[in-house]
C-alpha cells in the first residue's frame, strides 16, 4: 500500500538523508522524499501497520533534522 504524506524539510540533502533513513525503517518497502513538493511517498511492506510504521519513520527523520514534521 502506498501513501503520500506532507513533510517539512529544509534542504535537498536533508530530504535525501530522510529518504535513506525511511527506507531502512522496518515495515517500509520503498520511500521517496521530494524536497521541491515537500511530500513523502511511502510504500508499506505487506502486513505492516501504517500508523505504527510512520511513528518510527518520524523518529528516524528527526535524527536527521530535529525540527522535521510529517503530517500523519
């Protein structure tokens, strides 16, 4: 299942680092963070709970950029 989330990211490099961190998160099959559109497209692994997974994604992204916000 794919979902799109608005994300607040300050630079293209941070967006790239957040994308990498998201892809390493358990329950994520694939992810793309677009700095220009301020959107994150996430493909969840089969059987994953999107709300639970996105909490872990937000935590991983905050390690890259502490003021990052993802509208869950």
